[in-house]
């Protein structure tokens, strides 16, 4: 996707000096800064502090983090320690554990001195595959938008929550991939962008992405979606997923559930776009079993932005009240029209999801 009309990805490896580069997303949209990740601690910091975020991108970053760490110590105990520390950085996103397990499986039977190189090769594969998977999600989701456009013959209004665009992946995104594909297919699109408190990934990342790509969009407060749906101003919703239970319940950025309820009440189709790597096959009840990350209340009591004289700053919203910061919620499968995956568009039901469970060896 584009930043300043230049094709970009969110993470890349530099062979010349053997480090990983990322876009520091904490600073967008006001500043574009590339950070180098060189040590294991750099990777943990980048994920925990959300220099990188979004389930697929967190997974890719963790994969590189483990590979780079193994250069320092590739003993079994160190490998396990690195793996556990990385998994603990963001507890909800499934791709983190998925990527780490994938690397560990790949290096499980090799000599200690070969582990780091093999792990790096696997991290490259995970990264490259993420791009292909997200593009395919875009292609699969495009047919849904095309069909709506055939029926309505006017601009299609799509509501999205948080950032499930290319900044949440390596390229293309998940929820935004069908939107990009529709835009490239000359289907007129308008996107309602939930600001997504407390960290405002909608305002600072999704709106930025869509602007850079030249796609018509409007930023709305998190509470506006229900009103828009009641008045026929939303044709469909597409959101991402951080972890999907095998029964079709979807865990995504907090507030997703409320949008799904409003969509259900107003017969607005509600789609979730996800790579199958977000499916947690061990979980059959998303509401009871998916761990919900709780972040620093500071993110709720404060808000950051840029002043008229160009200073990025943070201001306090409360006097001395306490705050809580549940970062994700779970949307029950019954509220979801369908899941848009790289393999197929399927109903959010155990029987349909089961068919997506092709083992890693055959992929
Ligand atoms: O806390 P974040 O910014 O990592 O949360 C991101 C989301 O909730 C996205 O919607 C989700 O990762 C799906 S994205 C491809």
C-alpha cells in the first residue's frame, strides 16, 4: 500500500546489516518514523508498546524476534524463555502464539548452531505468506461488495472498527483488503471509520491509510454507528479479528461487539475478515475462553494529538477518577453474517470453520 505515493510494507528485513525495520505506528499519522529492531528486548518493546500492532503484524514481528534472539542463545531453555516472553507481550492476539509455534516446530529437530538461520528463513516465509493471504482475503471479500454494488448501483457505505488495514498486517490488511480491491475495481466506496478509543487506531491509522490510498471516508465517534445503521447509511460492516474461536465467536478490538449488535438489530450484514491463523482450534466458546488483554488505564484517562503549532502531545481527560482498559471484546457467532478468510467465505459456525482446518503441512 502507499505512504506518500510510495509502496510500503510495515516490516522488512535488511540483509546488509541483519536487522528488522518497522514503521513506528505510535507516531502516525503525524510522523513517519522507521525504527530498527536489533535486540530481543527491542522486539518485546515494539509489540507491547504498540510500535507494531494488529494481530497478523504482531505475529510476524514475534517470528523475527525469536529468530534474532536465537543468534544470541539457541539452547532449548533460552528458546523456551524467548517464546514465552514474546507470547506474553500481547495476550489476546492469536497470531503471536501461532507464529512462535510455527518457528519452534521448524527448528525442533535441527542443531543448535543452525536454529537462528532456519528460524529467520521461517520468519521470512511467514511475512511473505501474510501478504499473499491478505490479498486473497481481499479477493474473496470483493465478491461480497461487488454483489451489493450490482443490487444498489450507488456508492457502497462500509463501516469498520479499529485498524484492520495494511498497517495491522504486512500489506493489504484484513478488513480493509476487500475495500482496497473494490476501490481498484472502480466500485464507488465510502468508509465510516470508528475512531476506536482509547488508542484511536481508527482515527490515526485507518483514516490515514484510506487518505493515502485516496479512498473516500468519514471519521465518526465510536457511538455513532448505531444511529447511522438505523438511518440506512451503512450497507455492510467489515471488521478484523484478533482471535477466532472454533465455534465462530470473534474477539476483536473493544467496541466491535456493540457494532455487531447494532448491525443485527438493523439487518446490516456484519462480516469479519481474518486469516485462518487467527483461529484458535482449542477454544470452542470465545466469550468464556479467550483471554482479554487489559492495558494501562493511562490510555483511557489521557488522549494524544497534535497542537495547532505542530506539537504531538497528550492531555488528561479526568480529574482523579480511576479507569479500566479492556482492550478487546467477543462478538458471538450468531451476530456474524460470515467470516471472510483467505480460503473461503464461510458461515461463523463450527461445521463450516472445521473445513478450514487444513494442516500446516499441506499449506
Ligand atoms: O490493539 P491492536 O491495535 O493490536 O488491535 C487491532 C485490532 O483489533 C484489529 O482489528 C485486529 O488485530 C484485526 S487486524 C488485522
